[in-house]
């Protein structure tokens, strides 16, 4: 496992990325002063963004279904926990952009190579907010699993 976004696992068989770029902004507005340099004040963290890029080869790695799963997650409009394979918790992230380019096509028009870019933006205020959202998501999953079991049992 390379990374997880919610329940989606980035790995060689699903969506292996070749590049992870992280950009964290910090807010330092300035105030002009007469005869002196501007005074700066730290207002806190700004945007925290992660961009994943890579190439898929559907014959060997994930393909169209992996991309469709990301589109479905983005359509949900929810924040998802982002956790690295080493256990680093990045926080709660929303999908702000999914981009793909298919090239080198089979006879049926499906691409042999899919280049993708996934843009994520952090939306939580703290790790305490992260744990609260994970708890809500777990409750939702347990409830849905119970509903499925009752349908299967009935």
C-alpha cells in the first residue's frame, strides 16, 4: 500500500502514482509603516494541497475502474482521510480535480496508457476533527453493512 484516501487504496494494482507533490501555504499579511519595513503578522496556516500524478497501464496496473472510483468519490463532495503507507496521517482532504489523458489505443478505442493527475486540498482544522470524521464514517459503514446483512439474511 502506498497511500489511502478514505477507503480507496493506492497501490500497484489499483492506481500507482509516480509523483506526490505537497504544497503548504502560510498566511503572513503585511502592514506598511512610515520610514520602516513592513510589519508582518502570522495569521495561521493557509491551503495545504497534494497533487498525485502517474501513468496507468491497464494491462498491468489499475485502469478505467480505478479512475471511476475516484470520480465517484469526488462526486460525493466529502472529505476523506489521507494516510500514507508508512502511517503518516495527512488530514482530511477533498478531491478538487481529477484529470486523465488516454493515449496509445487498442483497436476498440480503449487506451493502453492513462496519464492522470489528482488534486487534493486539506479541509480539516486539526487532527481532532479528523478523528471525529473517521468515527462518523465508520458508523455509517457499520450501518450500511448491517443493512446489507439483513437483506441477505431475509
